[in-house]
């Protein structure tokens, strides 16, 4: 039941937090924080379980919940957790707590509705990470859409409506393609076996001719590539991040991207192995282009949020490269990069938000010389900029290093060109630090440095990145459990 409670607590917390804001906004904030913290505590209880090799329960899932939902259509409320999903559930709830804390003073209007949408989208993310019924997976996938639309359109900046509509159109249209592909797989399985089912384990190995498998796979890939986002489907993310609040960007760029990467690993690769193998060269080319293209655009940005958004797209280019490289090292590096990216890019959005709060602008040209007046915040910004460029000793370096080694084993040229992306990241990361924090304080800034709650949150994020970079073994050992029941993917 613990898997079900993870989702129920978030939905219930959102439903309670919304009306309580009418009494006092603080009540809404406390309920939201309590719900996410309780979920994180339950997930940490699961951390005491053994997710190592050989620890799996029946079917390979360490934790499992299976209820019949709509039996006449073969739909189950089926949740399962292995090492892969466990790591991303922890990431989601950890960053969920961070998002609630950061929005404590940032969100001042419609506080109850904000926390309702925030907790609802976190529930949708957990549904995606835990679903073993593809109808439930699609339901959870779409559940993320509307709350994110409101987070952008209600609490965003001047062009928030345009950014929210663009996000909605990209993700909704690609989601419809996935629905069509899902139904095609559903009926193909019935045609082959006489059974209607959306169960993941049942759909594995469904006999498909190569032509049909390719078209169905492309339907799933469209939804996952848009939400990652992968080049050339990435254009909605910079616009959304430029208008959304820092806490919303934390969810948008860190957690929603994690669901897309997870869906590719969990569903795309095992359901359509031959089709994925056929399209892999094209996806690797797109990944490499995305890495270099995003670095160039990040360097040219003057808006802090857009710069961080393009940096995120560059990291996710490595994620796409690792998924389609087709070997164990690259996949392990992919998961490590997803986790480290969630922390480092999320932290950069928080730093950008903290700077904006003080100088009342997101434009780098209006900054400069901030180190003289806010040295602690500037130093934290430098740390996360170094994390984004893949400094050894931090989590991003471990993930990208494993991806490049794995890619080199299969595609030497792709690995060599992608490595240039690590070099290119140096330029935009250092530009961010130089133009925002260094130089002469020509504006005569006299600004407050990090507040206690800001310093605490960013300090925890720093500790997590150092832990991932200096001692990644617990993450890699946890992934070994996923490898033990999906050898075709990880070995």
C-alpha cells in the first residue's frame, strides 16, 4: 500500500491546501510542505529495503500494488517500484520539498491554488514513475499537463500566456500521438493473443511486424522527445522558463524531463527493441546536435532563465545520447545525469530567481559587480555553474563521463563530437558568472545576501551534488537491481 499512499497523500494535500488558503496562506503552505515531507519520509522508509541485485520480488519489482480498475478493458491500477523508479521517486519528492520551501515567499497570490497545482503535478510525476499499466501511465502523463499550464500562466511574467499555450500545444499534441500508438499496441496484442490488456509485462514481446513496430514506437517517441525536450522539439522550454517562476522552473526543467528519460528507458527500449535499434543512429545525431546547438544558444542569451534553460537542454542531449547508445555504461550514466541534472539545473534556476528578486531583472546586462554586495549568493552561483559544466568531483561529471565512455564503445565519432559539448559548456557557464557576479559594481548595488532559508536549501543541494560526485556507488548499486530483471537493457 505504500506506493498508493505516495500518490494519495499528495492529491489529498493539494485538495486540503487549496481551501485553507482562504483562512490564511500560511496554512496552505504548511499543509503542502507536510504532504510532500511525509511522502519523502515514506520513500526513505523504502530506502531501508534492499534494492541490490537478487532482492527483487515476484516479477522483478521490489514493491508492487495491483488492483483491478476497469477489468472489461484490461485496465489495472498497477504500481511497481524497482531500483530505477526508486531513485527518481526520491529525486521527485526531494525537489518537491525544495519547490514548496522556495515558493514560501515567492508566491503571494492565489497561494492555495498554487499549492494544489504543485502537489497535483508531483502526484502525476509519481504516477508516471510507478505505473505498470500503460493506461495508468498515460493518465498520469496527461495529469501533469494542466497543473503545469496553470503554474506558468497564473504565476509567470509578462508573456506567460504565450509561453503556457506553447507548452500546452507541444505536449498535448505529442501526447495524443502517444495515445494513438498505445491503442495500436493494445489492439495488436489482442490480435496476436486474444487478450485485451494494458499491462506492461503482458505487452512486452507483443509480436509486431517491423513496419508497424516502427510507427507505434514513433508515436511513443514523439511524446517522450517533446517532454525531454530533445532537439528539434525543444523550443517550448526556453520560452516557458523565461516566463515561469523559479519554483515552477524547478519542476518543469528538472522533474518533467526526468519522467521523459524514465519513460524512454522503461517503455520505449524494451517494448520496441528492433525499432529503437533501427532509429538509434538518427537519435544519436540529434542528441549531438542538441548538445552543441544548446551550448551556442546558451552563450548568446542575456536572460538568466533562458540561459539556464538552454544549459538544461544541453544536459538532456547527453541523456538522449546515453539512452540510444545501447549499452550498460551509457544507461547507468544516463540515470546519474538525470539525477544530477535535476539538482544542478534546479539549483541554477533558484540562484537566478534569487538574483532576480534582488535586482528586479533577469537581464544579465543590468547586473555586474554583484560579488561585492552579495558574496555568498555569488559564490553559490559559481559552484552551480561549475557543476553545470561538468567539473570533476560533482554529480554531473560522473553521469556525462559514463555516457561518453559508453557511447565511445559503440559510436566513436559521436562520443568525440559530444565531448566538445563539455568544452562548450565552459564558455556559457563562465559567462554567466563573469557578467552577473564579477566586474565593477557600476550600479552601486547594496543588496541583502542569502537569507537563512535560501542558504539552507542551496547548501543541501550543494551537499547532494558533492555526494553524487564523490560517492556515486549507492546510486549505481541501486541501478543494479533494475539490471537484474532487465538484462536486455543493461547488459
